[in-house]
């Protein structure tokens, strides 16, 4: 059974908000949270910092809080573990919550190799093994969900039992000739040309400005505070722009639909009415997985691509209810 929040205004969702158009045409467009060994964020939970060394020598940074059944959270493309601070605080009374910086991201190592989805899935598998985690609820935001889908494709349910999908399209690039309806259900935001133009701009001399444009014009609702946007930009820039562009190409060119239809673990899907991805794509994901839930936040509830940052209270409550 699929549970959908804010079922009204479906006609508006079909057409999609302006931020999806921003990405399609973006090629033409030209609050600190600190963690040092051990920190207390928000006054709720003690957040510790650790490192796992992978078999290729890459160090993955992670943040951890609480005890209990484990939740492992994977940030999106160019984002960081620190962006899950409200989940580290808000979920840690009942769970051991771990947020990890994938290679290149945040405070993890930045090797000159490995910026593809299959390698990130291998990294995640090694990470879970290094921490000896079992029965994990795996959560991924945006690209982080794609990492989980790649993990499922390679390793099945090894070490995890539940899936948390936070606003990721089944496929981000539209094939030439697709109808508007096909694009909406797939959640596409790029054409092949606009994707490569976007990546070229990110890897070029104006990559920092391009990053700032993306964060401030595409990812959040207008009510998100400006000072927090500035902090998000700085978190994004911890990932050097050239490998970030390389990963963006590999990430966006994947088509996960044949993987999604085979998922058979309890799954919850989060999206926002003002996300970069058409919410119809998130409804499609939930419809393919037995008994999956989908929760679409309205714009007034912080329903953006980052609804877990804009409205952590609602997000955390729904997630805790799902986890039981």
C-alpha cells in the first residue's frame, strides 16, 4: 500500500517546478556546523567523528551518534555527512545513526580515481564490513540512493534490511524522443547535451560560481535561510570540481529502473513538491516495491530536494514511524 502526503495539486506536479527547468537550461547560465573529533551539535546528541580505510587506501570520514539499530545515511552528489546533523540528533535516541562522506566528498580522501557508481557501492560495502554492521537501514539522499541501488545490484541485501530513498530519480537524463510523460515518470532533469555542458562548466574556471548557482537556485525552497545556503555551498566545495563533474556524468547516465523493480525490502521514499525531480517519479519508485511508502512534502513544509534539512521534524518523525 502506498501512502502519499499532500495528494492534491497533482496537475502542478506533472509539469514540474522552475528549478527542473533551471537544470535543463543551466549550461547557458554562467551557518557553519563544525565537527572536530567530537562535537555536540544542536545541544541534543554527542556526535563523534571516525575514519574507515578502504582496500585502495581511501579514507572515508563518518559522523556517528546514538545507539540501537543502525541507520547509515549517504549524502547526495557533492554533499557531506554534516548535512545530516538534524538526523544525527533527532534519530539517535532510538538508533545508532551514521552519516558517511563518500570518496572525494566532505572530509574523506580525494584520490584521483574511483568516481563512478560501481566504485561507490564497493566503498559502501567495505565501509559496512569495517564497522561490522548488520541489519542496517540504508538511507541515501539523491546520488546516495543511487549508491544504494548499485549496492543492491552488486551485493543484494548483504548487511542491510531496509531502504530509505530520499529524492532520487530512476534516471536523470532523458533519451531523445521521450514524451513529457515519460520524462516525468523517470524524473529526468537533463538532456544528454545539457548534462555534459553542466559538467564542463563545473570542471571549468567558473566551477565555484556554477556550484553556487545550483545550490541557491535549484535545491531549496525560497524560505531556506540565506546563511544556511552559504554553508551548503561551502560543504559542496569540499569536493574538488573536476572529479565532482566526472562523478556527475557517471551518476546521471545510469538507469536504475530494472534494479528498482527487483527491490524486495521494506522501503520508504521521500520527495518534495518543489524538488528538482518530478514527484511522479518518486511515486513510480514506490509503486514498484511491495508495500513501499512515499511521502511528498508540500512547498510550505520545506518540500524541496533537501526536505530533510528544511523540515527535519516531520522527516524524522515519519522515518522513525517507518522504522518502528
